[in-house]
C-alpha cells in the first residue's frame, strides 16, 4: 500500500513538473526583446522561511501563509516589475502549495509575471538551462537552516555560475539586499 502511494505521488510530481515546464517555457518564449528577465527564488530569498520550520503550526498551509516578507527583496522585485521587466518567481515547493504560494504573493503585494513551482532545486537548473537568452537570477540555494547547520546546493550553484547567459546573485548578495547578517 505504501509503495502504491509513493508511485502515485511520484507520478503526480512528474506530471506537475511537465505542466510547469511547458507553462514556463511557453510564457518566456513570448517575452519582448527589450524586456530583461529577472528570476527570483521565494524561500529564504523573498520570504523569511527557515525560522518557520522551528515554530508550531497546525499544517504547511498555515506555516506558508504566515511567512514574513524580506522588504529589501520585495522592493527590488517591485522596482524591476515597474520598470517593465519580466519577473518570474521560481521556487522549490511541492506542487500542491501552488495556490497557497500565489495567495501569499498577492497578500504581500508582490508583482510578478510567472509563478513556477518545482519539487527540487535540481529541477530549477533544468528549467534555467532552457533559457537561451540572458537573465538575472536570485536564489540563496541553501537548505538545512532549521537544524542550525546551513548547507548549500554546491553542485547546482556551480553549474549556474558557469552558465554564460546568467547573472547569478546567491546567498551573500541576497542577505545584503535584505539587510540580513549572514
């Protein structure tokens, strides 16, 4: 029974990833030549997520709905959007968190053109590689905050940093924007 649930869950994740991948590629293919593309991670880049793991919530919906926004990143996104650039929020969250995420962005007055969820940061890299035009990417690419030992997705960071069409802003730059001491 457990194996059947696991297979079903993995199948659902694969279908959702294909949907978001198609939506992401289709929307980005419609961008005007003069528009710059800015891609922003959500958790620990725009939303102060890590502290929420050590707090008591009834469920993930309540936890994700209550996240505080980093004002520095919010201002950068607002400025970017108002200048007419194309803003993508690309986050590694389970697909069933799509509507909670969309609601959180709305309630925090975050303007964007595209919201894409993937189930793991490695899928972010897969989507980023699809872009053959220049773009600017903000993502801390960290994990394990809640256990007191910050870890980085070093292989993904390295692969992104050598891509010629990307200007990557990582953990340290994001903390400066957000006024957070690392």
